């Protein structure tokens, strides 16, 4: 006979997975939706598929870490499993209500840490390694962004351009009784190739998100302590709930990432997505839960800093003369390549494409050889558009800190005084 608490645990795990889907779908497919490559429903379907592949393969390593290595698996009684999952889900819900992609791994691990602290049985050495990875991963993303923005991005931007899609790349033909998917016939070959690349990397991010986040929903229910849920069943349960969240509450986070956080050029979105997903996938192979959202955002910051820093040489950045003209301190922003004419528009951004304000992209006026050397670019020709919406960024940072804190404190108080 199935215990009532186990059924409650399943329901709470589904609730956590639902909120994970609402958060992670926006992180992975925000650029693709913002640039009108796919609709939100298509993004949710693709995210669910690739998250399943990531969870079924690499994600098992993270499940093992969170279900038996941070605290002994025996501590995950049915009561403890319900409590841990409840605080993880409640904390994620706070972020999703505000349309912010939360750090699901930090939130779920925080709830487990609260249990371990209350019971006096926490693997401190492992948590030191996990927290170290939480520091190293964003720093790696930041420096990868800096190097890309300073040395690689201008040459890629001079060679490639992405046009504006007035209709989604893949739509539905409703002229017949049974709607069928069809390719946008108005898109040029260059636009199709660029859009498919954006879509492929979004799917890669979905794989990475599934590898890292499946454990966040079901790890407390897997193993001997909680009793009756195997790893395979846990993956299926988590992905079902994550997919439901992707089709429903993810619409707000898709809007936030695709248009609200940053006016991010499509080329920059490709670099950020690739760097973030690769870092998280590597950590998932090692069994370390980490945040895709935090890592990707740090990469965005680094990319903007590196792009703006091209106006100065390394020597000038290290020791800029006081009051010298022509030497500027790098600031976030300026990701698009400098236009050849003073009033010419830069490359279309994700925000422009989402709002319909960008015109069709022209053929690149510059070639790879015309990129100005480092230190010789005119600072005034590096576009100064703001990389972040300050209000959105402040809300995101506050909630990234708040959600794991709420999870740790709530879990600790519950298991210390009530359960």
C-alpha cells in the first residue's frame, strides 16, 4: 500500500519540477523566442525533449550527489523529503511570480543543507567543493566572455549578420484540416542558417538544464531513505512536471530573458549560451549541481566588458594616465560591431527583434580584415547601448540571493524544531 506521505512527496516534487520548467525554459530559449525563431509553445516542447535527454543521461550523476552524498540518504524519510521539496519549490515560486529565472540548483541544495544542519550530519567537504564550483563557474563564464568580447567577437560580427524574422522560422500551416509544421518561406538562407544555429544552441542549453535540474526536483525521493522511487521513475516524473511548467508559467521568464533583461545581440546570445551550457554540462558530468542562469549572466557581463575594453590596450587598462584623452575605462555594453557610418544602425538585438523595432539586416559592410586593432578603435564608435535594464537586473540579483536563503532558513527551522 502506498503511504500517504509518499504521495504528498510526489505531488511536491511535481510542484518543484513545474517551477523549474518555468524558470529554466526562459534561460534556454529566451533568445530564440525573443528573436522570433520559434513561438513559446514550440520552445517549451523542444526544451522538454532535450531536458529529458540531459536528465536521462548526465543528470543521473547529479541525482546521486543530491540524494546520498550531501547528507546521508537515510535522512530522507518521507517527512524530510516532503519538507525539503516544499521549501525548494516555494523559493522557486517566489522568483517565477516575478518572472525571474532563479538559481534552481542553489535553491534545492539549500533546502538539503538546511536538513543536514538541523540533523548535524552534513558532508562539509563536499559542500565546500560545491560552493567552490558555484564561485568558479560564474568566474569562468565571466572570463570566457571577456576573452571572447575582446579578441573574438569583433571578427565574428564582421563576418556574420543575422536578419530580422517577421514570422517564426517554424510555424503551422493551418490551410488544411490537420495543421502541419512549415518553414518560413520569407527567410533568406543566411537567416535560416543563423536561426538554426540559435535554435541548436538553445536545445543544447535545454540538455544542460535537464542534466543539472532533474535532481533538484526528485533527488530527496530517490533511494533507500524515501523508499519507493527509482532513478528512472524520478527522471520521468521530473521531466513531466518541468514540461508542464515550460508550457505555462515559463511565458513570463521567456519575456524577461528574451526582451526584459538585456538588449542582447543574437551573436552575443550564441556565445553566452554555448559558454554557459558547456560549463554546466561539465559540472553535471562531475555530479555537481550548479546554476545555468548565474553562469550565463556572468558571461554576458564579461562579454560586454571585453567588447568595450577594445578601445584600450592592456597597458592602458592597467595604468591609464590621469586625465588622458582617448583612453576610456571599459563599461558593460557595446556588444554590436561599430557601424561603418556614424549614424548607421548596429546589428539587431534580441530585444529589438522581440519588439519589432529592428529593420532588416543589411549585408555586413565590413570584412574580417577591416576590424580595428585593439587600442585603435574610437571609443565613440563602440555602441553605448545599455547591456542591462538596471531595474530588471537589480530584481534578478536580489532574488538570486533571496531564494536559496529562504530555502536554507526555512528548511533548517522546520527540521530543527518541528520534524
